[in-house]
């Protein structure tokens, strides 16, 4: 069993009641300084990508080279980074990046892509940047991509296949999960509204509804794996982690972005089941574990970096009590080693998966809670997390993942979402005036979408 030592700053934050964090020093955290510091780290990571990985999807910062997801780049990091540059006021760099995307990006590629990843990163990024710049070439690219992705919905149930060939439209991947099925409505719906093509919204909404219909009639929970052709559950394990997480996020955000009452009703029903069967009150705090879908019986007491998104959704839907207490637990998980692990057994407080993938969810939740509570505690949390990221994940060429949060052994990969989400949410936490929080809805890759229709 590992021994954990919390930093003095983190320990103090955890011991204080809500609202007291800002009173521990003569003055509250300096948002302006922290925002500038975050922007400087974004520039460092972006310049590392440009120097060593231009023409590739992602940077390998230790190898000082790049890596593509497919046979040809889809410009993952530039697209994911563009709206962050815009929000940070990096107009000249954003203009150069936008010109590069418009010139070089082509979806006429004879290879298979994962619909979910391409939708949240590339489709979402193009739509967000279009709305921020009004460059119609970005919308044209988004429409082209949307058309190429549409065949995924041509299953007998309307639940989308996981993969599609961008050139031929051939689909594959019968076994899918709620996140990959239910995390499409914001992007396809926005594309529908901006182009006037109803098919995008209709297909994505049908998938969401068909998935909701297959929840357990007694518990209201959903499973973690489903056959998209038969609609039968393959795994009935229910949780809020990877493979399910953003399904709950998109139900709530669908209601907000499209004024969709049906999505709102489905969201309330889903979160009720989550709070009834997955929430777990323990001596160490509030956590959310795993349960059997059909009975609600507890099956695992694990929580990790991906689950740390839930406080943002709870706050977004008005449940500030659960949101604040769960964020405290998430921060406790982070503070054990100065960086959160992928997974923790919260009953024994033991790490079960020791890596860290530069994930944004805990900082995202701090941003939401700061916006809804105005409590300086969350800026103080953000300051601790930013400093820990710089201390443990920074390299001379950018940022990288950790193989083990206890030993701090580095891996060799900088996810594009580090620039799209992690640093964006940190920057917005410290500089909330950079974006009209009430006027936008973030997709799950932190691309802000605005209701302009």
C-alpha cells in the first residue's frame, strides 16, 4: 500500500470550510497573474508542437517528433487548439493556424476513423472556431465532415456504429458504449442549426433517445456496453467513468443549447438514478462508484480522473451540494500525490491505475463551481493544480503524460485535449471575463458552442 503525503497548501484547502480558502493569506489568489502564467504555458506547449510535430496530429515531447492517428494527419492539435488561442487573445497565431487548417485539411481520406473522437475534437473544434471567427470556410469543412460521418447512424436501431471510413462510408464497430452513442448531439445539432440540414440533429437525437429507452426500467441506470444492431446490453456495469461519462453531460447540455425539454427530462431521470445508486457516502467523503445496472447493487468502489467531470454537470444542473462535496473528494485524490491517478479505490484510498493523462476534468469542475458559487476556494484549487502540472508534467518541448503519479515517471505523449481543455479551463478559471459563461455551452472537448439560431 502506498503512503500519501499531501502538500501543505493542498492539506489546508481540504481542512478549510467552503469559503475559507481565500482567508488563509493576506490576499486572495491573483487571477490576472495566474491567467498570464497559464497562457505562457499554453504558448510553451504550442510552440513545442509547432517545432517538432507540425504536420502530425500529436506531439511526442520526449522523442521530439510527432504522431498521427491515421495514415494522414487530420490536424488534431491545431484544430483542438484554435479556439483556445482565440480566447487567450492570440489573434496573430490564431489567424495563422486557421489559415493552415483551411489550406491543408482534407477529409477525402480512405481510412477508418472513430466517430466519437472525430466528432468531439474536429467537428466540435471547427464549429466553435467558426462561431468565434465567422470564417465560413470552417463551417464548410464541418459540413463536409458531418456528411462523411452520417453513415454511422445507419444501424437497425439508430444507435451509431463506432467507426466509419471517411471516403467510402463503410461502417464497423457493432459493440459501443453510452458515451460514444450519446456524445454527439451538441456537435451534430449545432451543425444542423448552422447549415439548415435537419438530418444531423434528427439522427443524433434519435440515437440519444434510443439509448435512453434501454435504461433499466427499475433503477433507471444504463450499462457500459451495448450492441448497436440488436440494442441489447453486452455489459450491465453502471458507473460515471469512461465509456458512460459524457452521456450524462450531453443530456443536460442538449436541453440548454437547443431548449429541448425531452433532453431535460432524460437528464433529470438519469442524474436521479446516478445519485440514488452510484453516489457513495464514506468517511473520506462523497464519491461515485460502480453498480449493477439491473439491481443497483454496489460492484466497485473506484473513482478516477475521468469521473472528476461530474461536479461540473451537477453544478450545471443546480445540484451544488453534491457538486461541492464531490469536488472536495476529487481534489483530495489529486492532492495525495500532487497529481491525480487514473483510478483510485476510495474505500481503501489506494491507487488502482497509477498513470496521469493530462486530463482536464477536475479543473473543468473547479471552473464551473467558481462560476456558480463565486467562492475563491476554487481558484486556489486551480493554482495548486497548475503549479503541480508545471512541476511534474512540463518538459523542454511541451507537456507530457505520467506513467506513475507516485514516482512521477514521465511518458511520451501530449494529448491535443491538454491544449483544448486542460489549459483552457485553467485560463478561464483565472480569467472568467474571456468568455460569456452564460451564453455558451461547452462540448466535452471544451469547444464553446453558442446558440445563434
